[in-house]
């Protein structure tokens, strides 16, 4: 049989990356958080004083991306996340990042990929697809706590507004919008902590293997 591919999609701060990372360790698979690639493109633009809304410049930066750009420590801020959702609407950016994502998914025993379009575009034939979600208020609360934990001084209302804005941009774009794949199983983590979310994810995935 071919590689085992688990696609984990969902909106910002839904818990998808944490669930996906733990699934990868559990099943002994590689892990890729595809959002980091879009964040790395946005970061390159910010560092070069380019506007993330400039489609042509974004495409150039996506093509110039090198592994050293994908340094998680420099990519987690909300400003980079907003920039990422702007460069992510550019078809040439998505096309430039696609081969790398497919290569990770199909090499070795397989992989768990977290993102927005893994089950719909990157790996439509994935062995198993999860759509991880949570209420927007709960997602804002989690992002707020995460920012506080990093020593920032977030304002809850601002965090909530930015999440709503990012959800809107991710769902409204014409190329690879965030949507639930027809064959995905939904995992709502609103009332689940990280351990309970992971346990439920293992149960859902195991049922599909
Ligand atoms: O998941 P994360 O918040 O790191 O993603 C940042 C942004 O990158 C998202 O808001 C989305 O616009 C974009 N993205 C995407 N497709 C993916 C992963 C992320 O368009 N597969």
C-alpha cells in the first residue's frame, strides 16, 4: 500500500496543528504545518518592506522561499498570520508552494499535513481527512491566551476581530478557499481540551484506516 496521508484542515486557532502534530507522533509519520509556508512568504515580505497585498511581489517571494525562511520562532505573530492570509489568496503563491507539500505527503511512510486546503487541493486522495473547528469565541480565547503566554499584551476584542477577518478572507478567496472536504470527518474542539481533542482525533482516524 502507498503512504499513509492524514489531512487536517480547519480555521485559525481551532487546535488543528496541535492535534495534527500529536497524530503524527502517534502514527509515526512526518508532520508539516502548511500554514508556516504562507507565514514564511509573508515574513520575507515584511522583512523586505514589501506590502503582503502586492500579488506580483508575493509570487516572487514564494518562488524564492528557502528552508531557512521556515523558522517557526519568527512566524507565530498575528501580524505575520494576517500577512499570510493575504499572500494566500494569490494563485501563483499557492502554485509555488504546492510541489513541496505534495513531496512531504508522499515520501516515506506518509505524513500528517495541517492547513486549510490539504484535503481539498493538496492531497484530495488522503487516506483520512479531519476538519477541526471550534466556536469563534473559543478560538479567540485560545489565541488570546497563547499571545499572553508569549509575553504580549493582547486585547480580546482585537484578537476576535482579527480572527473573524482572517476566517472571512480564507473562506472568500477564489483559489482553494477554506471549506470542508466532502469526505472529511468534523472534530469540534469547542468543549474539548488538548488531550480530549487528540483522543477524539485518534478515534476518528482509526475508524477510517
Ligand atoms: O494555520 P495558520 O494560521 O498558520 O495559517 C496562516 C494563513 O495561511 C491562513 O490564514 C491561510 O490564509 C493561509 N493558509 C492557506 N492554506 C493552507 C495553510 C494556511 O491558505 N494550507
